[in-house]
C-alpha cells in the first residue's frame, strides 16, 4: 500500500464536504504490467444529467525545499496517471489536489501558469485548515 500524503485526510474531507463520495482510497490503476496508485477515486450523482461524475485525485503537499522539484515530480506522475486513466476510466477526470498556500505562493507564477496551460493540468485548491475546496481549475 502506498504512503499517504500528509494532506490526504484534509483533501478527502474537503471532497466529502463538497458532495463527493469517496469510492476508492487509494485508487488502483493497472495497465499492462504497470500498477499505480492514485490517492482517491470519487463520484457524485448529477441529477441534471441522470448520470455519475467521476474524478481521480492525486494529492501533493509540496513540503520539500524546492517547490519546482516537487512540481516536476507531481506533473510527471499526473501525466502518467492521465494516460492510463484515459484508457481504463475514460469517463473520469484526473485532478491534482494542492493546498491553497502553495497555490498562492508558487502556482500563480507566470511560468507555472504556462506549464498548467500547456499540459492541461486540472487542479483542486484546498484550504487545508478548514478542509474546504476553495477553487476548481479546469
């Protein structure tokens, strides 16, 4: 079983408060000979569409001395998960969940915004103290 990120429970609780049901913790992604573990799989019923929306969430804390190095690692992991998930779970969107503090201090930089735009990285910004989702960035 993979180690949980230090903000795992705060993000999980924020998703539950936002109306999501956690359906896997962790979420196994098996493709060919590769087995990976995303942090969470969540779903919720969409009354208007009479269907279910699913999201895969990878949680990152960005606690090392180098946010850029943490970002490089998180982005690589996200892209790999997205490639396999597109095949295995085509209806699910994959999100990177991060704390509001790292978003405001690192992710708002123009260079990082350019990377987000080019890679189409989806974010969930969480107020970790309140365990609440502050923003979805699609």
